[in-house]
């Protein structure tokens, strides 16, 4: 367990003095969100105690990100969940039992830390427990990451019977959670879900939370041309399609590689596929085999099969011409889509869910049935035939970017739940 010295402060009765943040995730958005909270807490010198209860792997893998040196001067403490408990949770196959195991840990730490409020970086797993009336030991709020009950309102959405049942269940559970006396706020990354929930009692508890664009995206980065020309050796006339992040089925790697094989020879010779991120072990053999096939078509393929630094993330997006966001039935927001918009790069994006709706409304690129390799191939041809003309609406896309400025994320959370700013 990491701890830092505590400096006590006097607060008004209606403000939060001891805030507990629970996050049992490890990768993806989890460490990023924690760092945003920490940076804002330190920058604004917020009053009180900020206690993080996290997975032991979070501290092992992301210590540099979530434990900056300045945290020791701002009443920030870290507590790692017992390794044995964490392993038992990971191995539990039942989502409900997994949530129950985490719920007991949450309440134990609330009592141990004498917390005034508990903030969950993902409230989704605990909604069923709250809906049946379980009471946390203090007031609670959290981020609703993956609502899909409103997707039937989106253009071209066709639901299966399973999705319709899921939608009904989500609405019923959300309605009960909003009525829970201990739940103060539900922060939602999907503004359309918040709009669709307005008919519920206590709908004011449902608040839009802007998914933050990382600060490094807005910073000026140099040597981008050198990275492209000298390090990656990308041929100058190629149109670069970037696939970024964890490379697995969820990202549509199968459909992308199959789509490229359907391109005519003249289009294939214009294309460079830039793959940046760890390839999932289960996909490695498939990816290597299919890449050999498209290289035979004279497609240039560049792979950086590793976790990359923040500076490199920006550079890879900068040197790309198109960002691939062909997620398979993805529910929720995508940081990749926001980074592409911030850097004025058009996306070839799934037409499904929130990602598809944002791409259409803000004209961030082209939407496509991401499950269909033929449809992806046809969309690639649109980019290749118009290259180098952009396929993004700069005014609309930058309006979206402004909504997702980094500071707005933490400012919204802390102000809504009642963390007090210092007396100026």
C-alpha cells in the first residue's frame, strides 16, 4: 500500500471531505481517468482527502501515471486491493457475483477510510445491486460507460431480439438506480443517453460527462515528418490508414485485412496500413498470415507491436491520413475517435452506436457496417480515390473537440459531487 502524509482541512458540512475513488480496472481508460482526477485535484488545490482504491496491477503497471510526485503534497493516498481478492474476482465468471465481491470490498474501504463519498470509475457493474436496494455505506456516484438502451433512436439501427431485451432491462434498472437515495449522480459519457433518460424520475441525477481528450494531443509535436520518412520508411505517395490500440477482434482487425484483399491493384499500391499497438496473442498467427497476403498485393504494412509513449501516439496520428475505428458492435465512447477529431484526421468508423452517431452528426469521416469487409473495402476506396482531399468537417469536428477538453472531465465530477475549492 502506498500512502502519503495527510493534511487535515475544515470544510462546510455540505462538502466532501474524504473522497474515495474505486477503480478495479487496469488498462484502457482506467489509469487515464485517474490521472485526470489527480492532475485537476493538485492544480486546483482542492480541499480534503483523495483516496484511491485500485487493483494491485494498476500500481504495478501504471505507477508512473497515477502516482506523480506532487500527489504527496495534496492529501492523495493509494490503497491496493488484496492480491488474493483481486485474483478471485478476475477468475469469477459470473458478472453478478464478480460485482458482489467488489461491492463488499468497496464498503469495507468506505468504512476503513471513513469516506464521505465513493466515486466509481465504472458504475455499470453495480447498477443491478443498487436497483435491488443494496445500500453503500456513504453517498455514491459513478461513470455510466456503456448505455445502449437508446440506440434504437440512431439512424439505421436494427436491433436483434437480444438487444431489445437488453434495452428494456437497462431502462428498468436505470430507473431504479436514479431513485436510490444514496446515489447522488450518474455521470454518462453518452449525451444521447442522458437526453433519452429525461422521462425518468430524478433524471437530474444523470449528467453528461465529457470524455477527456489527452493533454498530449493538444501539445505541439516536432519531428513528425522525420518519424514518417526516416524511421518508418513509409513511401511518400501512400495513403496511411492507422489502426491504433489493442489489436484484436474487437477492433475489427479481421474485417480490415479481408477488406484490403478486395481492393483493386491500383488502390492497393496507394495504401499503407500502419498498425500501432500490441497484437493479441490469440490473433497473432492470423494477423501475420493475412499481412503476408496483402503485402503480396504491394500494400505497404508498418507495425509497431508495443505500447507506445504519449509523444509517439500523437506522432502516429499526425502522420496518418485516415484513422480506422471499425469496432465490432462497440457500446460507448472511443478515445481514438476523439484524438482523430482533435488532430483533424478523418475516421473510417463503425456505423453502430455512439461512435457512429457522433461520426455522422459531427462529420468526422465515413461510417460503415464494420462487420462487412466488402463495405470496408468500398469505404477505403472512397478515401483512396479522394486522396489527399480531407473527408472531415473541420468546424463541426472542432466543436466536438471543444466539448471534450481535458479539464472539463474532472471539473464536472468534483463540482457536482461537492468537493470544495480552497478559499481564494
